């Protein structure tokens, strides 16, 4: 495959800096980019002269996610299996990152959403900064938090992962650090100094890397009204068994106190695709008990079912309303939570009824560090 200028590489002795380079599209991941990243990560793992990988984005975003509009467009032209190919490559990349034998340091300037979170959250070091914005906004698009999100969201404190996954809530750098999505917080003005120091250290030793990042890192104060201070309320509401129960718990909280955050939370859930909400909640719940590979295999089943569009075509409608026509008024079908039966939800977690389809085959991994083994 010819190298693409959508992914740039900077070599500095034993360090490789990978730069996502579609700044006008906020570095949204195209099939070309995912294929190139997969190729690079495979090659660097085999190459003894590469000790560390730094990942960053060109311009004002790290990565705004997978290029959903392009994938949907390709599906409309070439059928859902074209989309399945994109997700199969992307999820394989996520798995490689999660079980990588060399340290990956992601510098998370600006937007880190959806597939952009998948390309960083699975790595060993995740450095947030002043302008970081994390979100998994998929339920508003008729999708669900994928790219292994059912693994990392389910491991956030309490039921914070359910809250983030169902509402699409945006977290800033301080909140990312507090909940564990980021391993460090480095102020914006020190980020390039950190990058230089990492290249200069030229090491693959995670302890040394952690110490270097630590020299530039600070612990930022959470904003006065940070949603992270709402963990008790989130725990009370998002620990409920069903999406309907979560909404009624939130409405009960709202009746007790006039609170913008609670109304925003209720509105966000009510605007999202009912099918997406139900499969997302179940996915995060199942993820609590699964290794990262199992999560990705299950999410691949789910995403194939979503793009096949047999039970609901919400992803096509969400894409139209939010990304193409931008009227922000999707007509979901089924239109209400109570119309999405348990049996319908079950279908997203089963093998697809298609003779050419097969489950995601993840690459065999060996000689893994303890850090990676713990995720399996």
C-alpha cells in the first residue's frame, strides 16, 4: 500500500512520532488512515530499532473519530460489507494498541472523540492538556460506543462510563485525568517540550517514560461545576438495570432539584436513538466482565448488525441529520424505547445471519508485557 500523507511519520533515532494529518476534517480516520496505522504498528512491533511510539494530531484536534460520513457513503454505494471492512481494520488496530509490546504515548490536544479515543485510550500513556475534549457521541448518531469503548468505559469509577457512553458527555482534560481516561495532564505550553524530552530520552522503558512525563505534568483543579462532582447522582441513576429505569431515576432527581446538569442529561438521552441507547447500555455492562479482545469481537458483531440495517436504519438517519443535512432532527425508528424489545437488542449480540460473514479474527499475540496481559 502506498504511504499516504494523511498519516505522517517523524523518525528520531529509536522513537517514531505518528501524526494524524487531516486537519480540515479534524483528523477523522479514513479507511486509508486506519490501513496505514495498522501497517505502521505491525512494522514497528517487529522492528527492534523502534522503542517508543508517540501519537499526535495535526492542527486543533487529536482525532474527531472515524469518518462516519465517508463510511456511510461507501456503504450506500457498495453495500454494508464495505463498512464491515473498515470496522474490522479499525478494531484490529485497537486490539494491537491495547496489547502492544512497546509504549505508545498519545498527546491529546483538542478533540479526542469516538475512533480518536480508540486510537489513544488503549495505549499505555495518554496525556491530556488544557484544551482536550473527550467524548463518545455515538448514541446521538444511531451508533454505539465502539472501538473497544465497552472495555475502557466499563472500567471508569462507579457508573461514570454508562453516563459518558449514553449521554455523549464531553470531558475536559482535568476530568479525563480524574476518571482515569488520561494517565497524565501536561499544560499546553509544555507539551512540545515533553515531546522533545521523550525523543531525546530515546527509551522504551515505561518507568523512565512515566518519570519524564511526570516532570512536565501537573494535577489540574476540576472546574467548580464539573460533572465529575456528580458521581453520587450518576451512581444512583446510571446503576439502574434499563435505560427506562435510568431516565425515571434522573427525572426523580430533577423533581427534587432544579438543576441544569440533570435536565441536560435527561435531554441528551431522550434525543439519542432508542435502539442505540439499549444496545450501548448492554454493551458497557457486558464489557465489565470481558477482556479487551472479547469486547472488540462483540462490538464487531454489533457494528455489522447496525450497518446491515435489518432491525433499524438509525445510523443512516443519524448521519443524515447530524453530518449531512445538519437539521439536527433525526427521525429514529423504532421511535421510542418501549418499542425496542429485548429480542431486538439480543439480535445485535448474535452472529449475523449471512453466509459470507464471520466473527472478527484478532491476531495472535505473544511475548506480551504484564500490562497488556492484564487486559486479556
